[in-house]
C-alpha cells in the first residue's frame, strides 16, 4: 500500500519561469501566498510530488509570472476553509460555491462532482435518500454533497449506523478501507478522486456509482480578510480565462486525466 500523502509543505514557484515576467498590477504587491487543502488528487495532490495537482499547477502558472510564490500545505478540509475565511491562509484549493460562500471566488473554476459509490458486488437501485435505509453512508466532514444528501447526513449526525463523516488529511484512504471491510455500504466522493484512491492505495475491489449527487464547480477560493484579496481575485480570474483560451488549462486537464 502506498504511503499516505505527506503532511509537509512545499514552495511552488522557486524554479525559473519559462515565460516572461509580467508587469506589476495596480493594488497588488507580489508575496508568498498560503494555499491549503486536504489531499484531493488529481485536483490537489502531494505537495512534494512533481505532479502536485491540476489546480495547484494552474494556480502556480497563473500567478508566478506576476512574482507570486505558492506555499501549498496539506491540512484538514474544515481547517482549510475556516483558516482561509479568517485570513490565516490566502487560498483554499478546490472549494465549491457552497463551501466557499463566504470566500472570494475567481471568475473561472474547474468542473467537479460528487457521486454515491458502492462495492461493485453490492450495487443497488438508488432512488433518493429513502433507499439508504439499512445502509451506512460515509464521506468527509466539510464536503458538500448536495442539498438532499446534506439534509440526510444532518438528520443522522452522530448515528454511526447511518452515516460517518471523517476528519483529517487521509479520509479517502480510511473510507476506502471501511468500504473494503464492510464497515461502510456507500461512499460519497468525486469519481476522479475515488479512482485515484483505488489505484494509489491498491484497493483489491471495484466500485459502482449508484447515484450522481451534485455537479459542481470548484474554485481557488480566496480569503476575504486580506487587503489585496479583491485585486487578487480579479487577477486570478483574468489569468485563468487567458489560460483556458490559449489551451494551457486543457493541457493540464489532460496531464491529470480530467
């Protein structure tokens, strides 16, 4: 089984940039940006890897030409959101509009979704949360799984026979082990992230998606409690639009199989 992702951090943007430095932007002074997330590969992966993730590389390529350095750290997701909101961190990577409702979202995001998955030999006909009776649902605390599923999870909070939401920085691996050993019947996750986990952690089983819960857009969600956050939000949106237009984002998506 592969060793879980490092809890360390890495500075991205210290290597020479292949393109030309861009002129200064009014209202912005280049600095180190503290970017955080829990491991959610291929969107954001191990900070020490040569492939730190689609959204990490996109952020680096968007802002490095303007003199920024990205300080990317793995932290639990709940802490990432709360710390970005209060200004401890600058950017929470891969927050959707619900999770980032109080944060600043740039104009461009990345398609992401959540589904409900079972082991392939335990698939069933999903017809809404009423079909979850007698089944244990697992996920990660702080993730948003759509209004209907969120209401179900809230109604059964604290009832481990119904729903279990994990915290920490290795929730995917732990949830997959629960699914493997029958301690979960249904896992709520993004399909790309789940497929990554099945391979990375050498899980000896296949899964079936029984429901699509929500189609989201995930963003580089910026702290509202930094003096340059509005200008940085605008710059990041402009840069991501340009990278979409010139094919850079398409190349990154292909690199990570998205």
